[in-house]
C-alpha cells in the first residue's frame, strides 16, 4: 500500500513537471515570436539640451527613407555661423560639458570627413549654419547610418559644437567645445 502511494505521488509530480515544461516551452515560443515580429524602427528622435553655460536647444529627427535616413535638425540658441554636429558613440549625457558621450560614432574605423563622402565616420553630420538670431536648420539623406546592426544610431547621442567642423582635421574636425547634446531614441 505504501509503495502504491509513493508511485502515485511520483506520477502526479511527473505529470505536473511535464505540464509545466510544456507550458514553459510554449511561453518561450511566444516570446520568440514576439521578438521576431517586433515593429521595425523607422524613426528616431533626439532632443538637444544645452551643455553647462550654453543655450542651445532643439530637435533632430532621423527617418528611414529610400536610399538611407533623412536627417532634419532644427536648433536655436547658437551663435551665428557654422557649427559642427555629430553623432557620438555613447548615449551618456551625464557630464556637464558633454564629454561623457565619447568620440564620434565610428564603428567602421574610418577617417573623419564630410557626410557626403564615403570615407567618413558614420557620426559625421557636417555643419549646421545659424542665422543672426541663433536659429539653424539642417536637412539631408545619410546613406551610412541605420537603426539596426553595427551602424545603428539608436541609444547614441548628437553633439552640437561651438565652432565649424573643417571636415579634415583628425579625428574631430576641430569643431571645438560641445555646446548642446541629447540621446537618440526610437521615435513614434
């Protein structure tokens, strides 16, 4: 009798274990399906805030289009003239001077250059030109950045510099201090 009870208990545990394992497998399949069927990112947004002692604010949008990613930047609070603007390697804007964002985003280890050249950092966006009122607009289609893989800009940062990017001085374009920054996030 005692042996029958032990056998029944073992059968009940085995049935529960089998049911639990099957449920776990089904849940994992569901999780895999959810990950596989995730929405494809087609837009990213970066809100620009001033670094300490500066007044630069604005927004940069990145939208997937045929042939690349359309970049649109609208900024204000700049001094008149050209200002280097780049995607930097880290989405860390914790340092008051913007240095926590690291250097230019450059996963392919290329030299610094113009956003229209093939030999350039993925983060090279060139210059944005501010008018006498401090407002600036930049718009172009970038053929090297993306929202996935090695060239993904998601979670990185945009840095606006005090001076002009000469697009030749290595590795930064000699654009000077960082006057504005923000983290690139997935857009709606």
